[in-house]
C-alpha cells in the first residue's frame, strides 16, 4: 500500500510539472510562477483525490474478505496513519522548496517568464481550472491499469503462503 501511494504521488508530480533542460532561474521568479500556476491550490486539491483513490483501492483489495471488527479497525488505523503522513509530506511547506528546486534546476529565466505569461493568460487559467479533473481522470486510469497487477500480486502472495503452510 505504501508503495502504491508513492506511485500515485510520483504520477501526480510528474503530470503536474512540465519538463525541459535549461539554465538556473531565480527563486523569486520561480515563486511567481508557482503563484500564477496556483501550485499550492493544485497540491491541496490533489491530496483528497489521492486519499480517496487509496480508500477505493483498499476496498477493492479487501472485497470478498470477511474482516472482523478488529481487522477493519486495523485497516482504518493504517489508512489514518498513511493519510496523516501523506498530508504532512505533501504540505505546501514541504513541497514549495521541492518545487522551487526542481523548477530552478530545470528552467532558465526565459522559460520561467514565458510560463508566467502563459499561466497568467486566460488559456493558462483555463488549463489550471481543469487540472483537478485531469488529475482525477488520470488517477482513475492509472488505478485501472495497476489494479489487475495488485490483484495478481495478492494471489501470488496467497499462493506462496499456502504453499509454505502445506510444507
């Protein structure tokens, strides 16, 4: 589950930031870009989607299993801890320096200025307005791709454990 959370976080981060190779730009320029891109708001909108996706995956992974109250409570505690850790790790206070370092290392001043111009434009703002839905659709598609692999992994582990119990 922890690995899957990391996959979603990585996917979200990769899809939310354009890439190019360039010279360094200043922190102030990058901060302005992050502001017009609404990076903080986007980050804050992504967390509930990731958490809901995790909840749905847990439900699918445990579907058909008879969990007693204690087992259900353990899963809920694990999810609460995971959600709290994810909220802390993806807080703006933790992520802003990461974004700043990535953008500073990746884009030069001209790139940053061009992106500021774009994201401040009506077309850029329209893109930003639709980004949460794009992310939600992307995560749903990724989940559909990953779920069969997780189900196979679960079956493989169960089979391996059954083989060990039989020996």
